[in-house]
C-alpha cells in the first residue's frame, strides 16, 4: 500500500499522485470521469485537483464543469471525508481576479458545485500582482475561519509575491500557504527551479506540480513525425521537435525499459524525487491511462537514473 505524504505544515495527508480534474466534463464525459475517480480511489488515491475555471475554454461551457462532475461523484459515493479536494480561484469567467469580494463569492460558487461545505485546499490560480497580498490573504483567512476552507495554497506566483504573502501571514498570524502549484516537469524546469524552489524549501511548503507530463509528451507517445489523437496533441508535439525533448525521450526509453515501467511512471518518479515535491498532478481521460500514473508511488529510481534524467533535461 502506497503511503500518504503530509502536505507542507498542514494536517492534510495525500497520495503521492494528485489526480488532475481538468479533463472531467471535457475530454472525459461524466461516466468516464466517475470510472477514473473510482479506479483512482480504489488504488488508495485520495487527492483530487480541479479549478472553478475548468473547462471554460470549451465552446458552450461556462466553467465549473469539472467541479460539478466531482461533486456528483462524491455525492453518489458518499465518500467526502475520504478525499482531499483542491480547487482554485481567479479564472472563472464570472469570478475573475483576486479581490476579497471575488474570492469569497467564487468560493461559495465552488462549494455549491462540489456539493460540500468545505474545500480542503484552496489555491489562488494565477496571482494578480496589482492586488495587495494583504487583501488576498485576508479574504482567504476569513474563509478558513468560517470553516469553508481547510488550507490555502498558491499557483502561478513569483518568488517575491509568495514571500510577501508568507511574511504577511506570519506577521499577522493569519492562514498561511502550505503548498505551491507551479508548472514543472522534465522539459519545463526554468520557472520553478531557482528562487521559487529555494523559498518553498526554506518555508516548509509542499510542491504539487501541474503539467507533470508536459501535456502528454512525457508518456513517450509523441515522437517527431507521429500523429496522436488528443485534444492536447499540439501542446505535446512541440517538445518532440526540440533537442532537449529528444534527449529526455532517449533517457526515458532506456530507464523505462530497465524497470519494465511506462514512460509516464518514470517521468513522474523523477518529479516526485525532486526536493519539496509531494505529489505531481496528472490527469487520465480514460481508464487505460491511469495505471502508469498510479505506479509512481512504487517506482524508486536510482541516483544514477535521476542524474541521467536531470542531465538530459538540462
């Protein structure tokens, strides 16, 4: 049984793979989404990531489709206390930004769609540098005090703004970010590694990286000249054309073969082994895509294998 990990300084215990909910109600219909969620939890998974904006980018969608699917599933299974649900605020078409009023209104809307009285982990989805951290943290703290949110976290934020937020929380004894969700994977390391990673380590936060498989590129199925039927094929294919992408694929080919493991499992295992990373996020739009993701908790790469992947992706 894969053991759970503690998220930062919080009381949340999470599975080492966070299941991405961006596909629910989009490329995975409700029935398929339920099947994926069932299989994930049956394997011991308990950490589900969504956002109020998923999937507003699809024609005819309003945003909130993913939360609605998760809410229906939780109600049908009666398992609310068994799962850690993370969602985000700032990008829903009707609830844009991080003003205090918007954060509170968006949280209520998310709670209604999720059919629950509390959000376990509430992220600011994209930071808005023009809004003072005092206003953002103040609003989030009120949600925590009201029992609507258990823990707070940030995504897509600079090291400077994250530090400012943490310092304010500490100084005023308010709710404090326990996790960071950055864009981070084997072929996208520049945003996170450096000041942001150093700050997260120093402040005792957990990292929960999104795009952990680079829109599917790190599954190994995207090669120069191949066509893949996926809504995200364009995003993944661009990595295949780069020298870095090809070096990473070569290293993944070799290490995956040595462990008789899927490329996705190896890529996630590299990420999970990085300092401060608690649980990479990856999504499955079919049941078949789930087992390689779940296997991350059981695959331990050697120091040499980790170094080869790190060097290949430099």
